[in-house]
């Protein structure tokens, strides 16, 4: 009895368990099977995973299958010979878990602005390499949230180019004759094309069940959303954090004192200002 393997288009074998996200497409193939066999797909719950009609490539004697994850849930997928006998397909059954997609809060909301700022100002899983840890990223985002709060409540937000500030948005969009506090956010919700593209890529990776770093990107995006929506976290210092800089940014002014560097961001207290809790 001939045995054939279900493979991804790039030839890697398909495992017996897969995770997809609603909207994902799953493309697989089976090679060296003549059209006389007539292969087909069987799905326990077609409302969860929908199948397109299979296509046979006569030149390569291969079959291509295309599936769409339609809604969250669990189902089983099998590819079988609906015509012909004596063919064994491996894996015999594939368990497919479809998960709900994730999205950022609306850009018009404070939470949406903060979540985008946290993602833009922190190191992505791809850039962080083997040293990337979601625990550090979450702490970094919490400290950023605290910096914004401390600046807003300071006696003079004008110290941070935000004279008369009454909201987090005023702090984030602060600028003065071309100088800005947070790169790219002075014209929010309009963002520089590269930054907007990065944010879109983070969401795409988080919503791609087959991406090798999907879990890391999902954790990354979810952390930004959680911290943007949560109450302001405690300050890790006794006097208050009032600034941070990314690796590429210049040093802040002489009144700032370094607190700690975390995931590429250096956070600062202030010699004159104190938090208002």
C-alpha cells in the first residue's frame, strides 16, 4: 500500500496538530498521486474550517488543497481517496485549533494611541533575538505608561513640550517647533509609513497561526493592549520616572538621572520633579 505525506508548499511535512487564526489560509499538497485516485478533504466542522475544491497538477501528479479558517473552534481534517483504493495518507487526521484574531483598540481612543506607542517604542520579537523576554517587555511598557502619567501630573507639562496638557494624548503628541517627545507621534493618528508598516506586520504575525514566532508576537501585541487599558501601574522608583530613551535616541537633558535599561530602553528619574500619587 503506497503511503504519501501531506506537505506545506515549501515541502515541510504537515504535523498532526495545527493552530490557525480566523481568516488564515492553509495550503497543503500531496505529491506523486495520479488523478485516477481523486483525493478529497473531510472536515468534522466545516463551519470552522472550510475547504476549496482540490486541484490536480497533471505534470507533477500532485494535489493542492486550500482551506480557510472561518471561526474559532476545534475540528479534524483528513485527506482521503474518494476514488481508488490502497492509498495511505499521513497524517491520517490533523487536529486544527482555530483561534480568534486580535486587533488593536481604535486609533481614535486613548487606549489605541497608547498601545501603538508601546509597540513602536519596544523591541519586537524579531529584533530582540534570543534575549527577547515578554516579561521585560511588559515591564518596559508599564514604565512607559508611568512616565506619561507623571508628566501629565507634573506642575508644568511644558517641561516636556506639552504646555497646558490635560490628557495623555497631549503628552504623547508633544512637540515644539519641529522637536518631538515621542518619534512619529506628534501628528497622531498619522504615523510615519515605516512605523505604520511595522505595526501592521506585528498584527499580521500575531494573527498568523503558521508564523514561527506567532506566540511571541501575540504576547507582544496583547501586552501593549493590556497595559494601555489597565489602571496606571505603580512607579518603580520613590521619586518617579519622567523619561525614557530608545537605543538610537540622544541622551536627555542634565536634569534626568538614569534608573535602569530594560529591553533596549533606558528609563530616567528627574532631579527636580516628583511623582504625584
